[in-house]
């Protein structure tokens, strides 16, 4: 049995670290069409997990590769793949990841975008990057030079002339035209699809804090935020910037799949701080007003709470007492312009 190897994570610049992957399939991102994916299907390009390599694994087309890979081109032209973004939005930049592609990566690539009011089947494509040189088995963090304030719904990646990419990440700010509402007409102000972001956290040993803001219930314990076992006084926390600042009315804390490791209790603090330097938020947030006092949680269950503050907020601090894992956090309420 050959042991799989997992790609190292990218070291993200600030424009990516503070953004949402607009192409995440958990938000609805999908690879729609490509010129060729003989060796590895285009859908793998968007897998939210890191690329892996399994020595000695082959399928009917050849060596199994975790990504999108076209056959060797024997005619003029280049290969391409069109991706529908799960969240239309402003694009800041990309990660073109060639992890484990060494003798079969494209020497160069470029990316174009189709505005949300354009037709991806037409000629509405705009260049978002120049043609850039690629190397094998590495992340390429590339800013979108021509994106501006335009809202994009699709991207097209061109590889010259052929080859394989492990992953594509499209970093940006979601700008939904019609935010999704619940039965009462309230909006999940913190949802990733609405631009919610995990800004800072003290620990995320087993699962990323950003998972809290994804749609649906988590598929397993890896699809949530989970901290290590705390062996010292205190409690764990993460800071979330609301995608839509407003008044929180109802709070949902979902511990789906967390049975022997859910937090004993949780609490929330919140503040209106849209202009505060995010580097200052962790220290400042310790003194924010209470949005939800400490409340008990239970294993593998959804708990609903009424918010204790009726002032509009832009950021929340989610506290786990003392540690553990939570699958999803929903902050239902009204946008600031409607709440005031």
C-alpha cells in the first residue's frame, strides 16, 4: 500500500487571506466546460481540500492525478476551462496550484472573467491576468490586475498549451444581487455566500474557522471549526466579519457530528467596527458588548438562541467554553439599513 502525500498549504498574501474563495463548490462553484480533461476531470480543480498524490495509483487513462489534466496537445491552440463562481463578486486574485504536477504542468496560463451581467457563451470575457509563467509542484498567487470593481460570475482559465493543474482558487468578495432569506425574511448576515469572513482565531488545529460560515450542515467533523484540547485556563474564540452588517435577531449554533468533542458552552460578543484595523480586532473584541451570554451546547445538535443586543453590528466574537468543535454558525437578522 502506497502512502498518499498531501500538498502543503499556500502562504496567502493579505489580499487572499482576507477573502472568500468564490469558486468553492460548497458555495455552488462548478467547472462547466473545458477543451479536454482526458487524464483528470475538471471537477477536481475546485476541490476545497488540498491536492494529494498517491504513488502507484493508475486508472484507465493513465496515472491518477488529483486535479484537472488534459492530454498532450498535437495541434495548434491551447486548453481552457470555464468555471461558474459559487458567489458572484469582486475578484482580488488567484491561486494556480500545480502541486504534484512536475513533468506535466503547463508552462504558462492566463485567466479571464465574465461580468455578472454578461454572457459566458458570448464574447464578454475580460483579461484578469496577463499570461504568466508557471512552475511545477507549487502555488502561484497572482493578483487580478484588471478586475476593478466589476462583479464577475464566471472565470476562464487558459493553459498554454496543455497539462495539469491541481487546484484553482478565486479569491474575492461575494456581492450577491439577491441575498438568500429564511422563513421570516431574515438574512444570515454572516454567511460566506453573503461575504462573511473568519478574520482571526486563537486555534484551528482540526478544522478552519471559515467552515462555520458555509451553507448546509457539515458533512463530517472535518467540515467545521475544531480546536485542540485546551490544557490551560481560558477559552477558544474566533472573530467573524459579517458579510452584511446589521442587527442580529436569532443565533443558530450547530454541533453536527461533534459528539465527544463539542464545546460545553458558547457565547458571543459583537460590535460596530467597520473601519477598525483588523489587526486590532482580537484585543479590542475582549471588551465588546454581549450578544449572547454563555449557553450550554449539546452533542450533534442544532441550538437556537435569541440575540441579547438590538444594535447593528459589523463583527462578532464567537467564544467556545472551553474548547471543541462546531459545524456551523448562523446569525439571522436584518441589514443595517433596514434595522435602523
